[in-house]
C-alpha cells in the first residue's frame, strides 16, 4: 500500500524546515524526487521508497523529535542563522540536528519561543488560534485611555489598510508609562508594536510570557528546557490530533 504524502510534509517531518519554508524550497526548484525537479505544490512522494533531495542532499528518515522551550533575550535573532553575524536563537541551545522556531519574536523582544524539528507541532501551534493563545507583557509610552484600548480590543485598521483582529488587553500597572497584558490568537509580523503605534503609544518593552499552557515561570531569560512528552501531546490534544502521531 502506498505511503505517499505531500512533499512539504515530508520535508517538515525530516526537520529540513517548517512546512511553509518547505513550500518555498519546492517553488524555488530546490527539491528533487528520484532525480526530477519538483515545483508543483501538492506533489506526493513515499518517504521510505523515493529518493528525495534538497539542494542535492538526500533527505533521510525523520529524526527523533526535539522540542525546546527557550526564553529568548532581547538582542537575539529568531532565525537559524544571520548573514550579519548576530546572535541567533540556535546559538543559545545545545542541540544536534536542524531545528526551526515556531513563530517568532523580533530582535528587540524577549520571551518564550519553541524550537523543534517537528513540522506538525509548528503547524498546530501556529494555526490553533484561540485554543493556544499567546500572552505578552507590554510596556508602552505614556498611559493609553480606555477608549484607545477598546479600539484594540475590538480590532483596528492600520494606516496601510491592514486589519488586525481584536486582542485581549488588560491594564497591569501605570506610572509615567503603562504595562499591559496582551493576548493574541493570531500572529502577524510585529502585530503588537504596530497596534500600539496606531493609537499613539509606541511599545518600549515586550516579552512573551505564555504560549497556550506553557509559561515562563522558572525559566530565566536566556535559559531553555526540553518540553516533556506530556506537554507535546497536550498541544496535539488541543488541536484534535492523536498523540500517537507525535514522533517517537
């Protein structure tokens, strides 16, 4: 019986790249199956029988699962490598094999980030929406009015026309500036910074404190720990996927 599956899933499961990045590799003509360049999305292959290569290198059987929770410091790039030679998240962890980050935090932000070779987990955490919210503590300039915060809670249209969905926002403490807790169920590039800029209160500090049920409690900035298998399986459970489908 054929075990053919979509090519981008094979690459993601093998730890080559996230599924989205795997799709880019296919479109760029960098993937071959049995010696033939494949650029059509949706192409399937048998990971056990077919010879699959990326940039001329054979894709082997998927490695054992690696799941790491990192508390990223400010001034570190959410990337596997950086052409400018800046510190990346991979410089902070000791792990064999290729990993990729689930979601991202920009250079000036800190907080929780998952590093893994599990393409399915990346997809689950990224697409789970309200089932796996991301929570941030945000320091903004001055003190936003409740009216301004309500605009963000309801959803706001940015000056460039981008429409951002509503966010959960709770005021934490105030002095000359304000700290807010922000809960997102979607992920857009620099979303929190852009939404507060839109109401005239730019972000001064930003840290992600929770991903779903995972928190930064007991994990200092710059530190990391492996996720327990029970934690990985809980992500799958929240997404309605059988835990038996996690990597062994």
